C-alpha cells in the first residue's frame, strides 16, 4: 500500500504526551482517522479495515478498546428497529 505523509499542527502541550516513534501509537492514529471516515459515511467498517490492512473484526475490536462502539444507536433507534422487527415477524407468522 502506498502512503502519503501528513503534517499536522497540534498544541505543544498535547505533543508532550505523544510518543511519535511508537509504531502502535501511529496505528491508533490511523484507526481513529479511518473511524472518522466511517462516521462521515465516506467508507464502511469493511473498507476502513481493508485500507488499514486488517480484518473487520480486528478493527471493530481495536476501536472498542478505545471506547468507540461498532453500533452507534440511541434508544429511539433501538425502539424503532425493535418495532420494525416485530412487525416483520408477526407478518411472517400470518
């Protein structure tokens, strides 16, 4: 995979906490960037994983370790999905 170098200006105070030579830290930054693309509906979880060179399950697990959920539902969406599923289930039973 070819790469592009990105230069980023950050507050000096933040930079004091960063270990820019840690390869795991660089991977986490790339994963966070990929997650933002997912949130912006620019790529799917599967495409983000492909871009990062890992499988989808690994991406979901790593994001979960950072406190980022795979499902981003609020309670109203869960209720609506449950209602729809119940409707389909009842219709199929008939």
